[in-house]
């Protein structure tokens, strides 16, 4: 048995322990390869993101230099056929109406989807029987995987005809007292139709993220509320939801970014009319749908550059919203861990 050392421990055997310590200190080839691969993969993501930004900025420079960025986002005049590569006034490329249509359709989608999605997440995490929760979660994940063109087809073939039957009686019931956002003629494809389609598309994202955030709420909070005599309703709305509110807000931002960037489904039901209308029953257009529908028609350099600049604006808005959502979700996760 090794003799004790001066500190009361067991003295190390130089001939045996030293090689073991050296072997542990020496990095293994597999660890080195794995660490290098992870660093390269993470760096590649940043490189791709940076390359996308540089590409969009460089391709947008001709339009920015010719017409100016402020007039591009503040004008509501989109007339590529009147573009003059020599003159700088008036600017035929203005995207204010597209920003308006994108924001309005997304807000309508959020208003419809938010209460339904948060309610569904609460059902999956706190209300449904344990044996049904996994099945409901699988259905939500499957709904999130449906291609957007399928939602567009259902919207144009089912939703739009349904709205043409439902909306006129509602308008007649209002009569002359209809609010400004529910006035004017209704022909089917409209901002309202696009908003309803978006609500179905973004609901699974809110449900999925909210579900994970609600599951991260410590069970001790629920048990303490029940021990104090709170009902399930009181526990859910006064304890669980307030504890997860930041994460739920993060899911809202993620879904909003998804709605802002949606292209095909919105293009099929929004009406593709580049104008600003106060009524949600009027047709409109969005930034993503304009890029998708007119990119192949861009015959001039400034026309193409203006479309890419439009994509740059949409990209910037999406990045900001996703960053805000990630920060809120991380804040909620850190709070739950503490």
C-alpha cells in the first residue's frame, strides 16, 4: 500500500501515475477533429448569413444610388413600366403599399391565431389526458410541415368561396354603420383572406414553442398553487401563463416573422393589387409576393435591383424579429432554470 503523504493523503507512485496524467492531458485525435468540425460548422452559418447580407446590399446599390432608400420605403407608387434609367424623379419604385399589406395581413393572422394557439398549447401541457398529449403534439408538428402551396390551394378553393358567402350577410347586418376596415365591395381575394390563411399557417409555430415554454415552468409552482386551493383554471392563468409569458411572446415574434416572409399562400389569395386600402375586404399585396410574382418580369437593371432591395428590407425585418424572439425565449428558459 502506498505510504501517506505530508498532507495525510496517499503518496503518488511516480512510475505509475505520471504516465496516466500525461495520457489524460494529451488531446485525442477524435476530440480535436470533433471540436474543429463544430467550429467550422458554426462559422459556416455565420459566413452564409454574412454572404447573404453582402449579396443583397451589393445588388441593391444601383437602385439605392439612383432613387434613394428613403423614397423607396416612403413612396406608395410602384410603376416599373414608367421607370426612366436617366431621370431620378419621380421614383417609380415605392414599397410603402407592400409594407402596409405585409404588416396588415400578418397582424390579422396573429389576432386570429394567437388565442387559439395558446389555448391549444395549454390543452397539450396542462389539460389533456396524458395519453392524448403525445398524439396532439404529433398532429401539431405534422400541420407545421404542410407545404405553403397546399394552404394556398385550400385558401383559393375553399376559404375564398366560403368568405364570399359569409361576408355579404355580415356587411348587410352592419348597413351604413359598418366600420371603415369592413367597408367597400368584397370579391373574395383580399387582405382578410390572406390573414385567415396565415393564421392557420403560423398557429403550429406558436403552439410548438409555447408548449415547450409551458413545459419548462417548474412543477413546484403548479403543485404550490393546487396546495393553496387554486382551481385548475386559476393555476393555469394566474401561475403558469405569467411564468411563461416571455417565452410565449417569443413564439409570437417567431410566428410573426414567419407570416411576414410567407410567399406562395399569400400570393394566391391576397389579390395582388399594389395599393393601400383601409378596408381588409379590399385586395392588396405583400413584399414577398411581389418579389415572387415579378422577379421573372424584371427586364431592367434598376427593376431587378429594386426587387432585391425589397427583399433586403424584408430580410432585415425578419432578422430583427427573430433576434427579439430568441432573446425572449432564452430569458424565459433562464428564469425557469432558476
